[in-house]
C-alpha cells in the first residue's frame, strides 16, 4: 500500500502501475471518467482500466498533488 484516504487505498502493483481500490463503486466510475478525459494533459497519469471498484493507472514517483500544494507549490489556472 502506498496511500489511503477517504475514497479508498492505492497499491503499487508493478514498477510502472498502481491500482486504486475505491470504497464505493461510484468513486471509481467518476475518477475513471475524469482520467479518460484528461489523458492529453502531460501532468495526468496514464489511465489503463476502470472496474467495478478499482482504477489501474500509471505509477509516478513523487508527492501527491495535495502534498505538493501543502508544501507551497502552485498549479497554473490555465
């Protein structure tokens, strides 16, 4: 396990993939749809698969977006 929060837990399954197990199936569906739409952005992890209560996506080393913003980082509004 590499992290957990209100929506579920994230596990590293290989050197380049992670799986997020969602507490509720609707969380997986909603996040999966957002990832599909955002695939052209260079800042979004590659999306591989969404299932009933899970999402498989690219594993990227580094802080979470929340950790980055908490440490004083910023994200462009464009």
